[in-house]
């Protein structure tokens, strides 16, 4: 895929979490096509291998597990003696309604989406130098509280990701590392398969959101935020929702 947004990325060393599927896979492939060396991190190693291909590096990781994240970034960070960019796309969703949500479900969302993002940035940044860039993947549910498929617990975890992005930007900015986020709208990936595979539900969702986006559209945004083209952007969120919040 060609990309204006990822210009200047040739030769950069990039790690992408959640790279086996959806937005992470599309981002990894886009950056590879721009000449990056991409480490594809995912709990689904076969999927990460499929994304990485012969030129990339596939690394198994459970982002919710501290030793696993430390090991994975050690592998990714030492493979090419450092990292220039990181995209944290690994995440899970839960569609349980508010009164039925259990504490275990809430904790699982936080373990993967919040602690997983925290650990990935903490460990990824250890292998970065001045000029490196990070893009965290949040969601417009951070602003809406959920609604179309996701519910409050998921939205809360993504709100925490946005706040964390600001905190990371404050702490890593003085080290010359830029941190930003992309907040996707409704994107047709396996993540929302439960809604999209049922034609009736799909029609309802499309009517509600107006536009369903593609993983490639979000990949363009993430690639821009980790590229030199965004070198004056720091601590910001790029909302890419096809206008849902304007409806
Ligand atoms: N699809 C959407 O509509 C949408 C909207 C807003 C935000 N997002 C966010 O985008 C990100 C990517 O979602 P997607 O749509 O590409 O979903 P996806 O299900 O296609 O991909 C998510 C990937 O994360 C991996 N993953 C999940 N838990 C993991 C763990 N503990 N350790 C390592 N890897 C793990 C999965 O194996 C999978 O490859 C998520 O953070 C999600 O919250 C998606």
C-alpha cells in the first residue's frame, strides 16, 4: 500500500503490538511497505508470523503479563539494536451490559487494554533514543462511553489509555520521545465480528455510525503519527471515526 502519511519511514525499526490482526496487522504491513523493519508482537504467534512475512520479526507476547512483555521487547529491541517507533494496537473488547458486567470482566479489560499499553510503552521506550515516536490506539468510546457495540467497561479502559498517553507524553517528551494516540471509530475487523457477521445487527450499526472504517484507514493515521511528518505533534489524539462524533 502506498502512503503519503508514512513518508520518511524507510529503514526505521518499529514494533507493533496486536500485529496479528486488524489495525495492528494493517499498520505493520503499511510500515513494512514503506521500508521499515517491523517487529510484529501478538499473543497469536502464527498470526504475527503471517503479518511479519519473511522480512519482519514475529514475537509472541501477552501484553497483560509483565515478564512476557519484558521478554518480547528485549527480543524486538535487540534484533536491530533499538526501536524508532512503537504502535500499541493489542486490545480486547467486551460487550456485556453494565449491570451484567462482572469485576473479572472489568479487570480483564484493564489488564489487556490499560496495563498492556502501559507495559508496552514502558518496555518499548527502553530501546528508544531521541527522535523516537509512539502511537497508542485508543477509541472514540473514550469520548462517548461506548454505545454501538462496546459498553462502559471497554470505554473506561480506552479512556484510561488516552489519559495514559498524556502522562507518557509528559514523561517521555523531555527524553525526545513523542507520544500520541489515534482514536478509531467503528472499524470492520474481527474485533467487532459479533456485530458485523449478523446482517440485521450490521444494518443497525451502519445506520447508527454512518460509516464503517477499514483497518487500513486507521493504519494511515498511526503511520503518520510515528512518522517524521508528525514531528511537531506530541501528546495529541487523532480521532479517525468517519465523522461519528459530528453526527
Ligand atoms: N475495530 C474497532 O472498531 C476499533 C475501534 C476503536 C478502537 N479499536 C482498538 O484498536 C485496537 C486493535 O483492534 P482491532 O480492531 O484491530 O482488533 P483485532 O481483534 O482484529 O486485533 C487485536 C489484536 O490484539 C491481539 N491481542 C489481544 N489480546 C492480547 C494480549 N493479551 N496480548 C497480545 N496480543 C493481544 C489479538 O490477538 C489481535 O491480533 C484495539 O486496541 C481496539 O481497542 C478498535
